């Protein structure tokens, strides 16, 4: 049997991991797929005008006029989805938690102090 003082970090980490996976996998599926708060602020001062070919053009002065495509926008986890497929927000969230735990855990193991 393990002493209580050595089990606490494992119990805490296990509980933290379960909560993080539940939030990432279940609650992220309930979030809006189109977060518009940042878009709204970026468009402040501009008017969106549709062109005859169906595209959109910005007129005015706003920070959205300087927007550019992100270099990772075509990546496998772009836009909170897996491969751009709709309905995969929860899978992307769980994958993100697992990747973060593995990377952070690896860094922690490399940097930990060794006793004795």
C-alpha cells in the first residue's frame, strides 16, 4: 500500500485530467462554432460590402482590413476541428488536452529535481 502523501499528487493529477477531458470533450461541443466577439471588435469602424462576384470587401478603418490568413489555418486542428470536419470540436478539445499533458509532463520530467 502506498503512503497517503505519495498518493495525493497522483489523485490530484488524475482528477484534474478527468475534469479537463470532460470540459474539453463535452462542454466544448456546446460552445458556439463561430466566436464573433473578436470579429465584432476587429470590424469596428468598417462596413462589409458585398461585391458583384459574391465576395466581401471592407470599407472604412478597422483592424480587420489588415487581417491575413494564419500560417496554420490549413493545419489538421485548425478552427477547433479535426481536419475541418463539423462536429469534431470535442475530439479536437480532447486531443488538445492529451497533447498538452504529454508535452508538459515531458518537460516536467526533464526539469524535475532528482533527489539522492
